[in-house]
C-alpha cells in the first residue's frame, strides 16, 4: 500500500496516547479500511503492538495498586484486583461469585447500604466511606466510588467500585474522639454529633433520647479505694452501658469525670424504662463494693433522661441542661434512681 495512503496524523503523532485515539477513530469510522491498513502496513502494526504492550503495563499497574472490583447487576463479584485481595485477605477465587456482604461490618447502619443501592440502581454514581471486615476479622476503612458499567447501547451491565484505603486516617480520627480510659466517645465528639442526631431522628420520625448518668458518691469512692480503683469503676460503667446500647445507631460518651451520656432512639418514650432497668440490673449484678454510698453500699448510678419528640422543635442548647437537672433530681430522690423529662412531665421545656 502506498505510503501516502496512511493518514498523516497516524504517521507523525509523537505521543502513544494520541496514536491510540486516532487508531480507535479509524476503526470506528471505517473498520474494513483499518483492518486492510493493518494487514498491509508494518508501521500501523507496530503502533498497535506498542499500544497493546502499554495497555498491558497499565493493566498490571492498576491490578497491583488500585483497589477495584466489578459486579453484576445483582451485586455478585465478577472481577477483583490484586490490591483488593491484599486489603481483604481473601483470594480472587474466594471472592468471585460472592457479594460484598462477605465484608460487611456489623456496625455499619443498614441505611448506608440502602442509600448506596438506591443510588447506583438509579444510574447514578455513589461516593462515600465504608467500614469492612478482613478475612482475619480485623476492620478496615475505604473511601469508595461506585459507577454503573454502561455499554455502547446504554444498557447497564453491572458496577465498578474503586477504593482508597483510609484505615490509618480513620484510626487517627477515632483516637481524637475517644476517651482513652473507657473507650467511649469523648465530650468533643458529643458536641459535634448531638445536633446531627437530633436532625436525623426528626427526619426519620424517631424519638431521640439523651441519657446522662454518673456514679453516685464517686469522690468518696476515690477517697476510700484509691484512684486506680476509681478508674476501674468508670471502665465498668462504660461496659454496662455498652452491654445495653450496642446498636450501630447508639452512641456512648464519657462527658467528663464520672459523668457519661448516651444518645439512642426509641419508637416511643415508654420504651426507655425497659433499657434503664436493664442498666440498673447489670450494674447490680457486678456488686462493686462502695461503703461510702449508703444505704446501697455498692456502686450505683443516678440518671437524668430527656426524650426528644420528633414532632417538636427544641432549643438544642437547653436539652443538655434539662437532662442535667433531671440527673440531680434523681440524686435528691435517694440516688440509684432516674428522672425522665418530656414535654408532658416538664411543661417549662423551651421550644422554638
């Protein structure tokens, strides 16, 4: 074939990427001509071979460093990268044909997965952070982008997910919001999360409950048994709260000193009593001696509880105050007790 029949931009393009674009266009516009030129012209053949070699190098790099998977429309994994296998600890054979629920972390709210699926099945891209479980049982965190795989006719063939490992960043973040002694969240995290939880509960039409509690006569306990023993009591209180409030949507905080807070939701405020009685029961079973807390003579808790009606708008800054006042009313009732505040029991509660 005469040399001048080869398109000039293919002969002289200095960049392999540009050559790839032009060759792709040539095949798209006139595949028979493109095939004929490849068969008769060594320069085009060599260019195609170089594109294939470079594509292979790109593919190997992506496979090694990009944490990627593809799935069918039902979410069954069809391909995985080497990087994804290294992150999760599973082999490709163990993953292909499974769904990502194999990696699901129990503390991830179901609403996250619901939003993810609603987004991608509507043809949109999803972006967010997800916590997962490795084969070893260890947790990991990824920032993830999921996009539909669309063919040339506009049909959705499945989904591709690209991830970035953010586990170390999350560990640092977790340290900044966690009380070192008890493993509960700290006051800083409470201040940030509280207004967000109020909005979420209102949006989902759930009663949000703010429970405050502290160990009765705790100063006397420290004076009698020592601060190390006092620390053990605080750890025990946190453990009791975690036994009762263990849903992904429950949040336990050490607000300061011996004072703890819990944010949780219920369908009706009457359900709060069941949970409170469970706290008292589990702590009583621990039977931690406290001679400075008569007449009980063991470690007890007093609680102030504010139930937030989703149908009403509260002065957010006042909610903490009402729960705190309820806590001290519980102490004045003899300790080892609780007081529940709602709009019926406390008509002076401020609203917007």
